């Protein structure tokens, strides 16, 4: 265990994550609505020692009831529409919706129309767009942090 | 030095480097591999029994023909009736059994008393083979849901891809004092793909687990029908991010068989590097995920950091952290410079040292080992029965690694590591991955020293109307079938290792405590996206 902790310490030091000068808090709930899982991998990677999402004041919450942001990945499948909308409805207001990745933004979606529900924009009001296939962990953090610092809609919605 | 194999139950991986002869140029000699055998519906079962008897490994069953909304797709229009095909691998040779399903009305309804869900006027029928081949259960359910094929003998026929509101139609009835159900998902607590689990429990003990996946079903296979081969590649590319190389490679190999092409030495080396890089970051991820499953945070963080290092290296080498766009039909798109490969080999060496050190910490941590031993057991007989593949199968004592017979790839005389004490529990699945990491790192080091330039595929045969590609993905054997005239796709079917292994997860969970499910699940670490498609 000691070896591991020492190793983690040196990795974290070498990663040189810059702590933001001003921190707010943002709780994010993620919903996969038909992604290929690469967007999830990159979202998960934001928590590793090289990016350290939590030092920006951003956390991923287990329940939409504690979330400020609903972060959605994937082409929206018909089978995920109901769970997605119930997660949205469970959130306290004000709330933000983020589209993570090209699929969620409705760009270059592949699949059969009979199984896809159409663009996310038609289902929910999208506030934050994070393009990429998949966006890198840096880009994800950047987008969340800037929306957070701008105080976007969280206070005004 | 066998750094990664300090767990005493695993033999050191035995990697025999390629012989100098093969180094010189020609990849392993090309040979045709897929044969299509037309049989009648009445000999369908016998043919399967014979294929199993002669040592064939079942690699998928799929329907060809008008799907549930006949006529929407022009490629389906002139097709009458539905054909079912069943794929068997015999080493590197593939045999596809094919039989025409008979229109339901023409079949004598001898199924008195059993109601077949979803049977409609245009139904088609073929005898079920699930009693002799339980591994085909999901495949038959899929063909039933999407192509309205009835399989008499498959009772009850539960929906798989169709989501019914009637709980009774897709769950196993579990009754008795104190039994109750715990429903989880489709949205999970962490950053996880969508899928629904219904646990039947008594107290904390799981009696049975019903899976309902396919929330991410995007109709990818249907979208590919009538499309050019390159569009098919883009579709398969997005089936699953974490298996992007394996899936596209299986697709590409199938296409090359259709086109009658064979990769040259440089192309097969390039592709082998890509698929091993995919295994590298996935295995690092999966060991970390198992640590997360038991709340061993230092292990989780250490392996997550290693995975990040591997992906950064991959990003530098291949231009994309998941290697999207690196696999193409009949050509290579991965040719790092000498300097880049030299730098990559140094970084891999460092990853190897650090992962070995981290793995030792996990292996010799008593509280970790207590939590992973004798949990989530998939016994040998069940693994065989469910047709399990990959690390999960190997941890249960099935020495199946399709890398040892992949003539289109550059594995030389690879002898994959085999566990000595394949107990089939979480500990065994963890140890198998740790041992395989070492093999993969050794392979990568040897392959990256080669010349990767001027890769191409050359014509060897006239081509064939059906091609089958099999690739050992990080999760096991993945099969892709392409039926095509050489330009457009008539049928595309992807049966990934995750699809093959999901039923085994449900089986291995029964009998364990409910709170152990995340651990059991993570020890298989299957994808939802590539099962759901
Ligand atoms: S945007 Fe790209 S990486 Fe993200 S889910 Fe879609 S296909 Fe996958």
C-alpha cells in the first residue's frame, strides 16, 4: 500500500494540474442515451490524477436529485427517452443540460431512424455543448469550468 | 523477469518471438477460410450437433431477410423468406451453416399449449438449437425480436431487444418466502453505460439476475444494409469506443475476405500493434475498475493513471486516444516514425515497470485478496455451456485465445499465458488480465521495432459473397460477418465478446451478495454499447 501511495504522489506531482484561482461548485449527473462508451471513458478520465476534476469544484453525483447539470452522451435512442426525461424531471431547478460529444449534439449520428429518437435539442433545452468524438478530458473540464465560472444560467435560469 | 506474474497461480506467459523467416516479408500464407454450407430446416439440428461434435466453436447465429418493417429498406425488397445462418470456427477456418426458415403458416403447429410471444402472420420458423447449444440463446432471441423468426423448442421465448412493459414476459418468476426484486438502472450511479438489472433476492443474497440491455440499440446493423463498405466501417467504428480497433478489424477482415484480399506483412503488423494497444489500455482500465469494485482507492487511482499514460501514448502514436480511424479496408493508416516508435517503446517499458509494481501491491494486499477470492465464480462447465470467451473463459480454465490462430495478424507463434489454477472467480479474472498485460507489452515491444511502412493488401482469390472476421478483443473473441457483392453491404452482423459473455455475468452473480455485484460485473467488464449496437 505504501508503495502505491508513494507512486500516486509522484504521478500527481508530475501531472502538474493547475488549480483554478476561483472555485465554485458544480454537481454533474451523467446519462448515457446511446453512446459508444468512448465519451464515458473520457468523462471518467477527468477524475484521474492527470486532470483531477474535483479540484475544479466539479463532482459527478450519483443522483439527478443532487445535480446542477445533466450531462448527456450519445445518439438519443428511443429506449432511453423515458429514463432521460425522468432524470431531468428529478433535478432541482435551476438546472443545466450539457451535450457531451458529437452524437449528443446531433452531429454525424449513425444508426437506424426506427431506433433513434432524434436530436437532443428537440427533447431538452441544451445549455452547454462539448463537441468532439470523443472530447478529450481537458476539453470536458474546460467546458464545464467555463460554464461554471460564467455562472451561466445556474443563477439566472 | 516475470514481474506481472507474481500471483503464484499463473504460469509465466510464454511468448515465442516470430521466426526470422516470417520477419523477411510474407505474412503467414494466405488461405481461404469461410465456407457456406446450405442445409435444410429439417437437418438444422443434426448439422449443429455434428459441428459441435467435431470441435467447432459457436461464433454466432443471425437472420438474413426482411426485418420487422419489411420493405422500408430497398435491399430487403426482393428477398423472399428469411435465412438463418450459424457460424462455427474450427481454428482459423470458419464454417457457416445456412438454412431457410419456413413460413410459419406452413408449419404444423405442434406447439400446443405453448404460446410463442410475438408470432404474427409473416412469421418464419426454424427448430431451436438452444438445448444442444445454450450459447445460442441470445442469438435466437435477437432473431425472433428483429426478424420475427420463431424457434420452436425455445420456450419461453423471452424478448431481448424488444422492451416489453410486461415484467412477466422477460423475467424469470422467482417466488418463495422473503423473495423480492431489486431493480437497478438503466441509469446507474456512476459514469456507466445504460442497462437494467433486475435482481431476485432473499435478504442480501441474489437468487437470480435478469438482464435487460439494449437501451443503446441504435439499429447499426440495419443502417448498414445497402450502404457501401466504407460506410459500414464508419458504423462499426462507432459501435463501441473501447473495442473500436477490434470491431473495425473484424469488419475489415470480413470485407477483405469478400474482396479476396490478404494483408501483407507490414499491414498485419500494424494491425496487431493497434489491437494490442487496445488490449493494453483496456486491461489497465479493467484492473483499476476491479479495485474500484471493492473500494480499494489506491489501486483504482494507480491503474487509472496508467491507463491515462497508455492512452496519451496511443494518442501520440495513432492520432486518437481510442484509435478511431486507424483501421481501413485493404490499407494501413498507421505508420509512426522511427523516433515515435522508439519513444513509445521507452514509455511502454516504464508503464510495464509501474504496472508490475502496482499489481504486486494489489496481489499481496490481504484485504483485497479476501474480497476477490471465491466471489462471482464462473465454473468451467458453465463457461463452456454459455460459450464464454476472453479473459473470463480463460479464468475458468478454457484455453481459448483466438490470437493463436489469427493468420491475418502478426502473432507468430504466440502462446498466450494460461492460468494454472483457473478458479473462475474475480481473483482469477484479475490475475489473467495481469498476466496478459505482460504478454501484450512484450508483443508491442517486439512489433514496434519492425518496419511498418508501405502496408497494403493484395488479391489472392476471386472473393466470396460472405466474409467472416474473428479478432481477439480485450474481452475475447469478436466475430463480424459481412455479406456483400463487393460494393454494398447486404447484411452486417457483429457479435462481440461482450454479447457472448453477458449471460455468464448473470450466472456468476447468482448466489453472491447483492453488494458484490459491482465487483462481479467489473471483473467481466463488458461493454453495453457493442452488445446493443
Ligand atoms: S461522440 Fe463519438 S465518442 Fe462520443 S459517443 Fe458519439 S461516437 Fe462515441
